[in-house]
C-alpha cells in the first residue's frame, strides 16, 4: 500500500478547473519529487492533499495512510501525520527561533489531545533533535525569525514541521530564492530526515536539484501528470525534461 495515493483528482478554484484527472502515488520511505513549470498545478496539488481551501476537490479520491482524506479539514489531515511547508514559509518574524519551535510543539500537542479519534503514529521531535538536523538554528536560537537569511528561514519552516508528528513531509519549493550552497545544506537535511523514516514529497521548479535526492519523480503540466518514473529515468528522458521542465 502506498502512503499517499491520488486517484483521478479534479480540483477547482471557483469555476477554473485546475487539476485534471490527476493520479500518482508516494511510497513509504521515498523522497518523491513533483516537478513542473510555474503554474503547472504543483501548489494546488499539495493544498488539495493537505485539506487547504481553496482549491476545492470535486472528484477523485485522496488516500493517506489507508484513510480517505478527500475533503477533510486541514487540521484533521495534519493530525494523521501529514505536514505541508508552504512556499511562503510562514514563520513568525517577531518570535525567536526557539519560540517558533516551541509554538509548533504547543500546536501539535493541542491537536493531538483535542479528542479526535485518530491514532497518532509518530511523536514530534524534541527541540534538541531538531537542532541536530539544523545546527545553524541552534546557533541562532535567540534570534528573531525575521532576521534570518532565506535559507535559515526555510530550515526553520521545516524544523517546525518536524516538531509535529510527521509521516509525510510535503515541501513546496524549498529551494526557491536560495544560493546553491544553501540549497545543498537544505538538501542534506532533507536526506537525513528521509533516512530517519519520514516520507518526503518535494515540489520544485528546480528539477536538477530535486532529481539529485529523489527516488521517484513525477512531472505535472496543466494539472495532469505527464511523466512518472525514477530520477534516473527522468534524467534519461531528454524530451520530457526539455518539453516540461526546460532543463
Ligand atoms: N487562488 C487561486 N485562484 C484562482 N486560480 C489560481 C489560484 N491559485 C492558483 N491558481 C491558478 O491555478 C493554476 C496552478 O497554480 P499553482 O498550483 O499555484 O501552480 P504551481 O505551484 O505549479 O506554480 C495556475 O493557472 C494559477 O494561475
Ligand atoms: Mg507553486
């Protein structure tokens, strides 16, 4: 059984039909990359899975860890162990790194104990564990979020997700706006998180960087999957890369 399965999903913003009969799976333990040009439907896919509105899923099924989560409230999906780190990162600029992490923990504990009939499978990491993944954040623990570099803010956004019970971590363009050296640092952290047993769905326009660490790859165009295969298969498929990714 796949950890995440989208089966013939159709999603809309009002009358705009964005995701069209979209199907793909993410296998437990994998780093899965969802690649495509700007406007292809990547963020819409992640928001549909996470239960964020808009968009509205009007047809098809989204299954996460064996449960049908189609149309479920975002908090009910999240408590099942699915975290989305959105493109805009959404850290608190006026709070310190340590406060940002503490708040993530409080929110996680509250939603775990609020009485939902959901079996929580994974405890969130402690702050100490999170700092092992991101030593840089440990050094900056007392610095306000707003004063961090782009790369450090991305690390903090991922770190916040790790403080919650995360079986599937979905990252929306984590490399955007980062220098190559910083991309490598984030990449290394994502690989370690994966080795620790968290499944990753990595959405990127930076296809080359994503292929570096991905086990499986999908390419999305105009709201539909146009390629599915291993990273090696995508590297070898010049036509697909050229036509849909421009690399
Ligand atoms: N809130 C919205 N309302 C209406 N249309 C939207 C909205 N968000 C995105 N779209 C449209 O949906 C399509 C897919 O967007 P998106 O999923 O953000 O693409 P990507 O993340 O791949 O760049 C685009 O045509 C975009 O203009
Ligand atoms: Mg996007």
